[in-house]
C-alpha cells in the first residue's frame, strides 16, 4: 500500500485559492503611448482590449492549480510501503562444556540398539538431539580434560557444530578433569555474546583435579555475570581418584548460578536430563520486522515539470504556427 510521510503538507493545497481570492491581480508597469481615441478605435474595429493576468484565462488558471497540487503531493512524500521483512534472532546463547577426560571411556551406557557404549558416545548421541531442537539458538562447544579448549564458538551453524562434536575424542584434552577452567573459558566466550540470556550446560563424570581456578570461584564469577549453569553428573560417586564424580560440588555450582543439577546414571536418564533442559531453556526467538519504503514523489514532480514544459513549448510554437497559417491563407 502507499502512504504520505508528511500528510500535513497537504494543508498547502488551498494556498493558491486564497491568494487568487484575496490578493489583487499583478500588474506590471510598462512604458506606453497614450492614444486619446483608443476606445473609439476599439469600438470601430469591434474588439475589446484583453485584461492582463490569468484571471480571464481559465486554461492557464487550471494549469497553475494542477501544477501546484502535484508539487504539494510531491513534497508530502508519497511512498509505497512493501510487505514487512522479518528476521528471526536468537535471544539465548547456550554453551556446552563436555568432559572428554580418560574416565569418559568407561563402557557403562547403552545405545538405542541396546549395545554397550562408552560415556562419551552416549553423550554425543543425546547432545546431537539437543542441538537439533535448538535451531534458532546460538550454540557453542567447549571440551575439557586436563585443560579446557574451545571446540566451536557460539554459532548458528549447527551442522558444523555437530561435525566438530563428532570429531571430539577421549583424551584429546588430557586425562585429568578441569571443571573450573571449563567454566572460566565458557564465561570468556559468553562475554562476546550480545544476548542477555546466557546458559552453560556442564557435563562431567569426574572430580576437579587440575584447574587453575576452583569450581566454586568460577561459579561465583558466573553468578556475578548473570550466567546460568546447569550441571550434569554422569560418573560414579563411589569410585576413586579421577573417576569419582563430585556430585555435591556440581550441585553447588548449579545452585550458585540459579541453575539445576542433574544426575544421569544411564542413557535413559541422560535423555530425560536433556528433555528437562529443553524445558528449562525454552526455545525463544526475537522477530525483527522492517517494512521497506519506495519513494514515489518523482511521479507527481515529473508530471508537474512535464506539464510546465508542454505549456511553454506550446507558447513558443503558437506564434510561429499562426504566422505559417496566415501565409498559407495569403
């Protein structure tokens, strides 16, 4: 549809009529020879002198009014408003921090076919499904063992994220577990994000033994920055050393940041954890709408200029045509 950006400028339309109605006709002073018998000569030839100005020229008056109307419409800026263009923008950034220490090689999970698989393989299968459900969210991936490393920055390119997840292997980041460093690196990457909602999903099966920053300190930093951490423990709390998961520590991390702690003892429980997480971090999309405008003021402006050009062209040609007609009659 079309509209006027400055419709109030149409109040200029009656201005010519007001001038025509209340202002005197313009008279130009010229040198002239007075003829005392001019009136008698006019009566003798049967012609009356024409009045100056355009008040007695209806065609010129109509042209002036039409040109003024076209110029008034042009300055009111007519535009054609096209259909709105909508763009969807994620309102939540999710960072996945996955443990790939040596203990993730433990084979105590089963796949969809009932075959025994290690913990990391089970995590990958479930995380792939979680990624597929978050199509409009920006997701990032951090892997950690003895140290924490960014595997993928926050991105909307989920197929590439899935490929990078598949390429992740046990022991790539070292045999130990650095939970505090993983949280710290997550916060560093999330600092570059512009969205207000920032979430870290921390998954580990071990106990922090090699972090430069303690998990409690890292959780306090996350709480200060408004980052929510959901922690998932999949290890054995009765094991020894690196294989012993610190469930109490993971729970404290989640509570300190306003998140939730989950315990996943098998593949079914892990599926349920990510289903719950999908509800806790709902799919939220902010739609940005923009309606392009196409200017149309050139049409009335061009029409006004064209009418004036035709009028003046006719005024120039009229005497020549009259002379040519008189010559033909002679």
